[in-house]
């Protein structure tokens, strides 16, 4: 089968990593896979005034054109998946295929306009994307595309707010060869070591996670916190040990060294790091959002509070500080949950849906 994905722009976000993973796995199974993105940048930041919007689009488009000329219109992700610039996503520049998959609301509009020769049209939905432009984001889900979503909560909200009942759910997988912990030592005596992702998007809830840890540190002063992310911000508290732009193996080591992974997101499509932490037998304490709505079982494989509930999350953390047997239970139950999320199963389901839905 010839399968084309359309992404807004290259990058290393969690959502893009999922797309790259599917493309790579499809190719391993003998399918012809390409990832396309336009030279002309999609405007995603509508908080800018009109002049700054125009200047931003012009600047980023010129950067894309420069890379287009240098890279000769083609590069590879992990030396496996071909990613190609095209000037714009339309019938003239897009090749014919069996299937074409939009991956964000701006791409959905372009894919919907393509002729049927460009492939059977799908919309791969990893979040309820309405924060950049609510009206256009909402309308994108009404376009004549077949919907594939990654979590039940997204499926439910499409039904509730858009009235869309035809969609299928495929949970993201986890690569247990990359995220594992063969020698888990439960911390029964020392102060606990915590780990948290840093991200500048407010919806990731980092400021709430830090407020929770402030309360932990005040009552349990030996506690420590490591954070990881693309780039360290100077505004972070001095007690934070920050690991900048770590590799996958370095991230796995961070999970293995931590006792508790703090997941403070306010809204999350899935939450890749949550499952990665579980796979490495790091106890997850977090909010009832994203993948936790699908796989989280409060008191069994995680401890959950509502998004933004600082006191609720602190109370949950205090439970494992005071009860290390509970810490052990959550760590190993989380691992068992992660083991049920196989990329092989997700890939097979995705391919089956393309052919039969």
C-alpha cells in the first residue's frame, strides 16, 4: 500500500513522534510511506496580532525554503522514513496514493480538498485541537474525513461537542525495548526522588507540579526533583536538577532513577511520558486526563487527582511517602499496564482500519 501522512511542520513533539513511529512500522511491513509538509507555514499561533502573524509566516516560510534548497526537497527521519517538502498541499504537488492521513486541524482542510486519486482520506486525531483557533478547529472535525483517535476521551468529546459518532480508537503503543527497568529497587528508607517533564505550554500544568513539589519539600525537606525538557528556563526553582534535551536512553535512565513521576497536565491528548515512566517501573502520580482516562486505575496502577488540584496531588504523593508498600504496588502495576500497550497491536489495528473503515 502507498500511504502518505501530512504534517504541519517537522519537529520532535510527542504527537509527531507517534506519527514517525507509525510511518516507520508501516514501512517495515512493506508499505510505501512518505511524510509530506508544506513550504508555506501554517499559522498556528493566533495570539499574535495581524502584523506579527504575517511576519511570522513569511519568516518561517523563508526558513523552510532555505532548507528545501539545501536538503533537495527530501530528508529522512532516523534514516528510514522519507519526509518531503512540497510548496503547498494540493492536487498538483501531492502524488497519488492509496491512503492519505491528515494529522492536525490545518492539514485536515487541505487533505479534504484533495481529489480521490490522492488516496482514501483519514484524520488522525491525537488531541482536541481547538486552542489555536476554536472555530476552525471545531469545524475541521466536520470535514468529510474518516476519524482515527488515540483515546476514549477524544472520542467522547467528538460525540458530545461535534455530534460525530463514526470514529475508531487506537491507543498509542510503547516500545519496551527502549523503556524498561530490569533492576527496580524500591526506596523504602531514603527521601523520595521525583521526576517531571518541563514544557512551556500552560496545558502541561508545570506550574501546578512545581507548587505541589514546593509543598512536598516544605514537609519532607530531603526530597529531590529532576526535570527534563528541550531547554532549561531561568525561572525554574534553584532546587530543580535539569537535564536538557536528553536522548531516549538518558530519559530511560531518569525514569529508572526516580521513585515517582509527577504528571500535572491540565489537558493532554495521550501523555507519552506517563506510559514510558510506567514501563520503567516508576510510580506515576498525576491528573485524571489524557491516557489516564483510558489506562489509569486510581489506587492500583496510579494515584490520580483532578487537573489543577494542588492539594489533591500533594495528598497522593504523601500517601506513597508514608506507605512505601503502596509505592511498590503502583510501580509494578504500572509496569503491567504498560506491557499491554504494544506498538505491534496498534500498528496492526491501524492498517486494518485503513483497509476496512
